[in-house]
C-alpha cells in the first residue's frame, strides 16, 4: 500500500504545478487585456479584470488649484481576480478535456 500512495503523491505534484502555472497564465492574460493607460487623456491608469485592483493617475484639482495624484491598490480585489482566474482555468481545462475526448471516440 505504501508504494501506491507514493506513486499517487508523485502524480499529484505535476498536476498541482500545471494548475498553478495555468492560473498564473490566465491571470496575466486577463490583466494585460484589461490594462488601460489613459494618462495623456484623463490621467488614469487601471488594471484588473473583473475587478480593478490597481489604479493611479494625476489630474488638476480646481479646489486646490494644483495638480494632484493618487494611487490605489486593493488586495481583496486582487485575490478575487486570482480566484476568478482559477475558475476560468478549471472551466477551460474541463472544456478542452471534453473536446479531446469526443475527437478520440
């Protein structure tokens, strides 16, 4: 029995690594696609899909009669985006597995 458990443990490690790499890839792709650099237009830069987890910018404040800048980073929204990437990765993996299973039959 210990030999079977050792083999199963060895097989789990590549599966976990594939999941982590796939999740990182999906997260990076979604973040790159959602990146908006509008600094010349309205002075705002945003990142994040489906939730914007980072934004920064500059602009003129008529109340202060000067240029002001801001920078926002929200950890909970970043974690939500990572969780969203995990779900997208799992759905894509299930979909591709089903497609390839149909082609083999």
